[in-house]
């Protein structure tokens, strides 16, 4: 299933990334094959990823929305074999939310992206 652009806000990683699987798309950009989304972990705002739109379309890696996770996978930090480490280079990432994210207070846009 192809997701529409701009990206929805809620995403679930099929494998834990730095111990977490639930992410929010706070910003996005690019054109054509160079589209990207800036994702931040729901449980740890220090974990930020810039993911290509092409990768987000790969359902073996990401699901749009927050997928239910089996109880045995709740503590992803124990799943060392599927964990990836992410280093944060603040010069590389866009850490401010887009105007249509609905995450800024007060909300300045009437057009807020879907979760």
C-alpha cells in the first residue's frame, strides 16, 4: 500500500531502532526521489531519524500509524539482535516541526496532517 505525500505523523518501525518502534514525523521535505521525513521517537525525543520516503514506503521496514506490538516485544531494549544504534548529528537533521504537524502551540495552521 502506497502512502500519500505529505507523510502521516504516526509510524511504527518493524524493528527496534535505538530500542524504540513508535515514531512521529515532525517534518518532511524534498522532491521526487529525494523526499524525506524527520522522525522522532514517541518515548524518547532525543532519538531522531531522517528517513527517505522510499524507505518509509517499504512495509517490511515501516508501517503508517501505530501498529499493535505483541506483549513479548514491549521491552524492545532486550531485543539486542534487532536493535540499531542511531547517532544524532544536529547539523544533519531538521529538528523543528513542520507548520502542518499540529505539534506547535498555538497551532498556526488550519491544515494539520493526519496521524
